[in-house]
C-alpha cells in the first residue's frame, strides 16, 4: 500500500490539501483521482463529492459518502483490514464527500480473474458484505495487491435497513462460517450495543434504523453460523464487473 502508517494516511486525508489528477470515467457517480498533501507528505486518493452522486430511489440523497466511511470503520473494528483508509471530506474542491486512499493494484486482477486458490481467501469478504448489506459487490470491487492483500472498494450503497444484498461472491453458500470470523462478528456486535467510540462513530454515519439492522444481521449470522445462499429477487449486481 505505502510505507506510511495508517494513522498518518488518515491524518493526511483528513487535513491535507487536495489537488485533482484525473477523473474515473466508469461508474454512475462523479469520481476523481486526487493528490492529498500535508506537511511535505502526500498520498493518492479517490475523491467522491456528494454533489456528484446520481440520485437513487432507495438510498437517501447525499448519503453515499458516509456509507463509504462506515464501511472502513466496520472493517477496521472487525480487524479484517479490507477497506482502504477512508474519511469524510467536509470541504473538498467540489464540496463535501468521501476521500479514500488509492491502492495501486493491477485492475485486471479481480474476482473474475482470481484462481480457485485465491477465491478461497474471500470468506472475510463474503461475511463482510453480509454484515454491511452490500447492494453492489461487483467483481471489479475486489482487488488483489501485489503483496497478496485483498482490498474492497465502492461501498456507497451499503447498510440499508432492508435486505439489499447483491454480490458475485456466493462461493461459500452452505458452509459453516469459520469460528475465528464469528468471534470477530460477536465482538463487533457487542461493541454496537455498548456505549463507546465505535458505536458513536457508526451512529454518526448511519441512520438509527440502519444501525439497528446492522445489529440484527450480526445476530442472524451468529445464530445460523452458516454462509447463506442467494435469496429470491436479484441477488447479483449488474454489471457483474
């Protein structure tokens, strides 16, 4: 990723000066590659201004940025390190939005080009999407860094209080969830119920009913201990990549 500690990256993203480098032309929302500079240190980042969001009928307008940050917070609390460092940008060049550290990866290395062995490492990814209720886990949102680390991006349509799960990762349907991952989910669920920094952070980013639904999904997984299979409706995103 970078030689800088995560804490330093978050500090640069939170208080650094943003300059445009280019625009990502795929996707339905305005997304920019930027450079963020603070005290002589700079990092590349992906900037998604809220005013560039395409309106969605089922998600409140202007809420995608906070969901991006909530996904990072959840990933870190679970200790799974799946989502690159992400912060809320209050005063970017195009207004407020999300700012996420840009991870250098080969864009051709994603879910649909992974080997069977590499896909076997995606149980935390599958469980994470079940927890956050990811409505758009495309294959191109699962990236493999040169060091083998799995990174997940694009979480603007997560955490809805209604079941919205759409994902390409159904490889583990019917399997028992590994006990180590379940322990992480239990710790996560308990922290959501107890007063503290984690609960305060998530409740500042999500609506009350979305936080309650997150607890409910955690409880359901802890009770079943099984990766579910695709349900009725539309369990796959479109396009798939």
